[in-house]
């Protein structure tokens, strides 16, 4: 059953702590994306990666880091430098070429600050 | 730059009412247009898309027509159901960009009462 999985569903962060959100896909897609969703603000792009071992900053990359060591995995780390991390985080993937127009989303991780 | 503007919600309707959610866009080149739906606590699912002017996307009774002359992609459904309650996002991707990134509107919350 192909798809995108994100874990955990809920994540709690303490002050000064780094936390990592997992994103895995078995769709054999080349491109992967991380979005942040806040109420009433739509989705904002944090980072994206078009191929393994390569990634670029999106619109709100400050306070976040990523890696892309494997095609199927694109973890996001929320660092202590991100002062307002409470949000719903969505991972997405897409194939390359013309089909890249359609992105497939995971179920999301809700991050809360203690 | 590329952007999407959609009507603010929330929208509250009775079952079997007619639905319109307005969406307009700004883009250079030849964008493709999308409607995504997000059910409570979940990620986004592609609802429909249109890749060129005058195309009509349709799915599950929802329709939207790509109008280049008015730069619009309004979502319509003739008879909504309680199960249509969700947040709807208009989005575009610009084929002039090699990034394949999506630009989202802020989302419109739809609640349908029985």
C-alpha cells in the first residue's frame, strides 16, 4: 500500500530542545517537501528536496533543518532557534516531470510546546 | 510573484445547498491550478485540478473551471453533504518554475449542517 507516513502524530517540545519529525514515502517519488500550517494562514513551505543529498530552503526555513540521505526519507528537525514552533507540520512528495504538478501529503504531525 | 487568494470562511451551509468557494490567482507563465481538501486532523488530499485555460476539473460532485480571462478557479458543488465538511485549499504550481512547488491560499472552512 503506497503512501506517505509521518510520525509521531503528536510531539511535545520543551524549551531549548531540538525535535525531529519523521517523513517516509514508498511512492518512489524524487521530490519531497515540508510545510507548516497555522490556523488561517494556509501552508507555508519550509524546505524541499528534488533529489537525494540535495535540498533547498523554502519561505520560512529559519529555525529548521533537514536531511535527505535516502530517497524515501526526509526528516525535519525543529531546532531551539525556532521560537514559535507550535503548528501542524505536513510532509509531501511528488514525482518528477509533468506529474510533479501533483503533490501527495502525509497525515501530519502536530507539534506542541510544553 | 505567484500567489493565490481565496474567499475567507467560515462557510456554513445546510445539506443539499449550493456551494461556491472563490479563488483567484496571480502568476506568470502557464500555471496549473488545484483544489485540495483537508478533513479534520488529516493531511491534504487532491480534490481536482486543471492544467490549462478552459479546462474543467471535477471529482466527487465538485467542479472548477480554469478561467484565464478572470484569473479564477472557483470551486462549486450543486448539493453539499455533511461529509463535505472540511477545509478547502486553492493552489497553483507554475510550470515556468523548475521547483514544482505549490502556492496555497489560506483555506476556507466549510461546515455543512444536516
